[in-house]
C-alpha cells in the first residue's frame, strides 16, 4: 500500500510541475474531438469523454508496466 501512495504522489508532483512550469504542454487536454460542451444562457456543461478515455488508456499501460 505504501508503494502505491508513493507512486501516486510522484505522479501528482510530475503533473503539478508540468502545470506550473510548462502549461502549454497540456493545452490539448479537453479540446479533443469527442469532448462535448453544452452551453445555455445560465449554465455550461462540459463532458471530456475523449480526454478521459485517453487518460485511462495511458494510466492502464503505465500501471501494467509498473506491476511487471
């Protein structure tokens, strides 16, 4: 359990560093085809379907590589 917490912490530090020092690297996130945005006069609903599928695939591959 401790190993997973350390790995999760390192991933969060990496993502935080990217967001802090190079925010342009993640501009594509949320703007992929399949990410839906519904706007009305009073509200906006954003459904990042494609972005979440892509993130899920990448995390699945990384976790499987770490387990081996």
